[in-house]
C-alpha cells in the first residue's frame, strides 16, 4: 500500500492527539474555575486542547508529503529486552534484592544487542554487578537489601 | 560586595581541595561522556543527581557544572578523531577537524580546539561573573506576570532555535507542560492524573523523565543499527601549533567567543546554534573559503570556542532568574532543589559562597580540561574502543539504580520505561526531546505564575500587556515565533542545520 503521506508526521500527530485528549478529558473531572481563580482543571484542559490541535496540524501537514527516507528497522529485540529489564528491575528490586536483580538485568540487557553472546553477556553482567555494588552500596551507602526477602529461607 | 571581593570569595570556595577534587571528577566524567557516543551530558547528570545528595551544595553543583562543560570538550575529541561527534554541538567540528586528522594533523586540530575552548570558557565565565549580579538585581523586581512572560519567552525561543519542524517542537513543549502537571495541584491539593497512586502525588520524578527520554530512548535508537566505531587515528603525535596556525586561529577564536557568549544565553541549545553560526561566519569571512570542509583550522577553532563560550553563559539565566536555558540547565535546577535551594535572583545574595564558588570553579575546571585533554588524549582514544554492547547495559542499570536510590520509589522506575518508549517513538517520528524536558520543568512554574498573576489582576488578562517588562518579554516571544516561521529565515535555518548531516 503506497500511502501518500508522511508516516512520521501522521504517527507523531496521533501521539500528540492521544496525549492531549487524555489530559483534557481527565481534567474535565477537576474544577475548572474562573479566570480570576483558576481551578486545577484550567491549565490541563486548555493545554490539552492546544495539544490536540497541534497534533491534527502536524498530521495534516504530512499529507501529500511522503517521507523521503525509508524508516530504519524496528529494534524489536532491544525494545522488548531493554524495557523488559527496566520493568523487571522495578518489580523485583524490593523482593529479590540488589545482587540478583542487577545480575539478571545486566545479563538480559546485554543480550538485547545482537553482538553479544551468552558468554560475553555473562561477563558483562558480573562485571557490572561488582561495579554497581562498589559505587552505590559501598561508595554511596545506598540502603537496599543485597539479597531480598523472597530468597531468604 | 564588589566584583573583586566576590571573585576572591569564589576562589576561596573553589580552591578547597575537596571541591577541586569534585571539579576534577566532574570534568573527567564530562569528558568521558563527551567522548563516548550514545550517552550525553543530559542523561549523565540525570543519573548522577542522586549521588550528589550526600555532598554539600557547593561541591555537588561544582561537579555537575563540570560534567556539562567537560562534555563540550570531550565531544570535540571524537569529532576530530573519528568523525563522530560525541555531543551534538561538536557536529560542526567534525567537518574540518576530521579532515585535518586524516591529513595527519590531528594534533594541531585537538590543540586548536582545546586552546580555543579554554580561552572562550575563561572569557565567558568572566562575562557570567560581570553580568549575573545586575541581572539578578533587576530580576528581584519581577512579579508573577513578568515571570509568566519570561517563561513563555523562554519556551518559544527554544522552538525558534530547535531544528526540524516548528509544529512538532511546539507539540513537544505542550506535552512537556502537561506532564509537568501530574501530581497534586498547588492551590487546592487536588491530585491530578495520578491514577489514584499515592506515589504520583508529588509529580513525576524528573530524573526518571530525563533518563527515560535521553538515556533509554537513545539506547533504543542506537540498537536500530548496530555498527562498531572505527578509530582511524591510533596515536596522536605533535600537539604543537605552528606559528602560521596560531596566526590563523586568533580571530576565529575571538569571534567564536563573542558569538557563543551572546547565543548561549538564549534558551534551547544556544551552544549548538552558536557553533553553526561561528562556522558559517568563518567560512564567509575567510579569504580561502574553498579550504573549509577540507581541513581548515579556522573551522575547528571558531566553532569550538563558540560552543564552549555558550556552555558557560547558558548559566546566566539559570543563576539569575531560575529559568533553565536547556535540558541540562533544567537538571541543574533539580540539583539546586535537591539541596534545598530555590534557584533564582536570591541565590546570589543568600548563598554568595555557592554562587561565586561555582563561577570560580569554572576557571579551574577549564584549566583542568586543557590538562586532561591535551597530554592525555591517548587515553581518550583508548576509551573509544569500549564497544557499545558493553556500554549500554551499564547505562540501563545505572539509570535504574540511580533513580531508585533517590526516593526508593519503584514507580519512578516504571516511569523510566514509559518515557523510554514514548521518547523513542517521538524521536523516531522526528520530534526533538529537548523541548519536552524544558516544558516539563517549566510547566509547574508557568501554571503557578499564571494563576498568581490572574489573582493579582482579578481575572483581567490585560495585566500581561499593561506591565512594561512583561509586555516587552511577550513582544520578544512573539517576534521569536514570527522570525521562526518566516519563509526566508526558515530556509536559512535549514541551510545552517543541513551541514550537520
């Protein structure tokens, strides 16, 4: 399908519209106030409306002007593994503790590069774990369980 | 207090051995991240903010400032040696610097960049010392309407200077402003956009937003196409400039310093613009413009001086008005706030040791940078051989651990993931991340001053036009937008920025 429009412009316009609409609609539930005494909903509704308008304008500008360059490939593996690691870190740092989480996170992120294999990823994750332990726990006195409650028997 | 006694107070702070040490750590880290592509000063400072908790205010800010201007130096080293600017403002340096390196003149190119940067940094720091106090005094008279107009001006000028689509830049700013409104409303305490999560009542953590948009998004961007860097120059010999070189760089350095000092004050990446402006000025003024692009030393010395001068003077709006000129300065505001200091015109009177200490440390930092960069350039060349596949897991982990250590709040880490993917999509679709962060930091200020001004005027928006300072600022903001959309200027802008590729 040959789309006679800039996919970049349509996509970024859509993101703007989505965010603008969310903020404006959600802000409807807050008190709007008067210009004299603006309520908590005033600015978000106004700005959300502006963002929706800008999003439409961005998308409209892209119509009839296809992107000149082909889009780069999507780094699916990177997106999944890097974001997955960050979410995993957040979900388990309290439960598993510093050392297991850093080891696993380091290993998985390293694997998101096609250039790393199992061995190099393992070396990277152990090295990073030692480094982070020295910097954050020893050096900066960060208070975090090294091995969390989930792993204690 | 006159300028002399102020500066000597500053040096007494900056020359404290502990502060010199942290200044050194700052410029060292700055050079390092400047050299390593894929991680810039914004993400670094965001990650290191939590570390500065345990330091006192002077030391923390001296170190963070060092990272910022250190990165300007480091960026030029990679630009010259491998044609890969580590920092966006060094893109211009790569044009002629890399050509010089290919002709075996890497040494003189590095020396010209370092000398130009040192000179420009010193002069611009002096300008900062001279102009900040009167500006801060003037700013003490600013009320809510003036601050509102000033913030509007700052946001709109940053669009005029950003490259790429103006509409998209506007959209990013408004999105940033909206994200800044997450959390409890300052006047009524109503929680907004919090999904009922108590952890979000204090607003989104801006370190999380910054490392998400500048750190994680950048990593995803780099994973699109993985390729190893090649270091063309293995060893750098002969750093000395010939007498002819020195003669050729004097004027470009002076002009670059002037241009950079002025443009640095403008919001939104004045240091990038000043480097481009200096390059095109040198090309136009040169007797041999055909040499440019083929290894003209003027094309290295001028832009390098300009971006360093701009890096120093961009502290002026931060230190006098509490308004950040670009994302790194926005993070510096965060550093002030973490230390319990409200940045703004009062800092200079209430915290003179801090204010002058930071300024004095910039001279020391610039001197340290010359030492770090010229004799030790071989070390940085070695650094370049660290493969990205080792580097980025470290960035991800540092970002998570650092952010978590601020508040021990896991929602801050979820926020990194969210802003990482949103930031990546927006950058991929051609939007610049810097205006978003600027809007995010300025959003709460904008709302507060708007609402306060409207209460003062009993709901009459004319207050912004009736007060002369406010009206002038708004007129300037309008002019900035008009200038940005005028077709002739747009073509110029496109021309200026096209050389980046």
